[in-house]
C-alpha cells in the first residue's frame, strides 16, 4: 500500500499531540472526519452500550443507555450545526463550524463516565478525593489524550480543536474543590452519603502537561480568562467559559437529556400526565416562550397518548423548538474566535429547557427505585476500589498491573486503579464484584 508524508497542519488547532507522519494512499478525509472515526471505533465508545444513562442497564430493552444517548446527542448536534449555518452563514464560515467535529464531540462527551452513572462517579470520587479526585468529564479528557490505545501514549490523538471542544470545565478539580461540601470520611463505606461527595467538575492535575499543550495557541489574556471560575458559597466552584464548539455539544447533550430521556420515563410509567402538567406545563405556560408556551398543553396530550407515533411527534416537535431557538453570542473578553463566540439559548428557552431537566431529575432520578440502583452501583465500585488498592500486584490484571507499577514512580498508582474501574461496564463491574466477594462467585 502506498503511503505519503503528511505536511504540517495548516492551523495549530488541527495539530495533534503525536504529529502524523504518513497518510494512507487514497485517504482524503479531513482532520475532523478522522477524529470521528477514531471515536466511533474506540473501545471506550463501544462500552457505552452497557453503561447506565438514567435507568440501570438490563431492566428493559427499550430505554436509553449512554451509547444511544450519545448517538441522539450527535444527531441533535448535527441539527444545531445546520441551523447555525443557515442563520449565520458568514460567521459560521469564519469559525469553521463543522458537522463532523460537532458529531465527534457529542459521540465522545460521555466516554469518561464510569459504570452505574452518578453512583459510580460519586464512589470513585470518594475513593480518590485524597489522590486528585474523579469526575466523568475529566476522565473523558484523560481517555482521549492518553488512555485509549489508538496510540502508545497519546490516546486517540485527536486534533487540538476536538480536544478543546470536549473540555467543558477548563480547570483542575483540586482548584475547584470546596472542602466544606464534603461529609465525614470516618465509618464504613456503606455509610457514605452521595449528596456529600459529588465531585467538582474539572480536570486532573496529573494531566496538566496535556492541558498546557492544549492551551499553547492561546494568548496570555485568553488563557487566564478561559480558566477563571465562580466562587460559590456552600458549593464547589464552577468554571465560567467553554469553547464555541463545546457550547454546541453541551446544548445537544442538554436537549437529549431533557427531552429524549423524558420519553423513557413516560413509556416506563415512571411519570404521569398530572405530574407533567404540574411541574412543566403550568410554569412553562407562564414563561411566554415563543412557539412553546401556547403549544405545551396539546403537546402533553400527545406525549401521554396511547399511540406511540403521537408521542414521537411530540418529542420531535420539542427538540425542534429548542434547536431552532439557538443563537450565537459574542464575548469581547476573548481574542480567539473559538472562545469569543458561544452558542446559547435565549433566556426564556433556557428556563424552559431547565424545567424539563429538573422534571427528569426530581421525578425520575430521585425516585427510590433509581436511587437504590445508584446506591448498589456505588457500593460495588467502592468495594472494587478498596480491594484492588489493598493489593494491586495480586489482584489487578497484567496490563493494568504494569501501568500501576510504572505510576508508582510518580506516586500516582491510585489513578491507574480509578482508570481501570471507570472503564468497566455495569455488567463487568458486577461480575468482578461477584468473583471477589460472593461465596459462589464465578472465576
């Protein structure tokens, strides 16, 4: 097969941690098409098919997993891209807005999430709070920049702009931590309260060199502004800014969560029409959201219809309302266009989408049957971490053991254990828990 040398990227945002030296003959894909292929073909992406989205994997074959959620977010992201191209043809051309790039970000945005949803995330953060913490978005950054074995040491080796688009919270967990939020560390693992151990949303300090590489093209002013964060009394601190591409991905994620996950809740009879009217329809009617407030009652009739096609029509209509409302705003504090511009919803539409998201959280995620599953997953993950960290050289698989031994030189062995557990699917983690702790566990 003929191979040719590759010239230097035309932009620093198309550069990669590991420069490409050759390209296969006949491969005419651009940088974002290659990045999309790397995500789609990665093991981390495939594992999303067996990781919890809202409801536990295996309870039904209807509702969404992390994988189907990511696919739907990618489709919504593509729709947002088309809308913005239509509304702002010159600006989107100036920004280089690319559908393949946005789809890549949406497909990859959840690959750092551990088994058992937020239960697994809380568990890993508690076990890691003395060693740099754990957070799903920070783990996504770690996977794409070093863990996924597309390359020896640089993960998927995505281009700089793709990585920038995946950084939703551009600062470090240790910087964003408010220790007052944490509960007691004394007592048994079974007494740990999830509400006291939700992690700050950010990156790991041990990945600082890769984050520094990502920000190299920025001016000093842009870099200092980009990593700023809000101080919040009684909460962990929260970063202020995201790249243009990231804002599109996050909107697609929020719409998929607020609207598509609603369909699961309705079909599984976890919510009823009276609840929806009380918590969504009535407050939404008072917001005067164009194209939605006056239509929400007939849409609710369709959502709770006995005919699936009517529910599908209503879901599609709701998604379309939010996609078509998205606009681009400018923040003059930044010099770089990728940071200067953000995609956003008008405030009334943002409030409307928040009603849907809040409804899913309070009426579905907070239900005892969901929380029992989260608690069970939390216990499985903490027990696995406790076991592996007690005797890593005895219990870890060979490849992970070698990484742990190497990381010991940097006093970072616990991070390798977190990497290993976070990459597990729900079923894989449950099976390993049974093997280690059940009297009749499989070997």
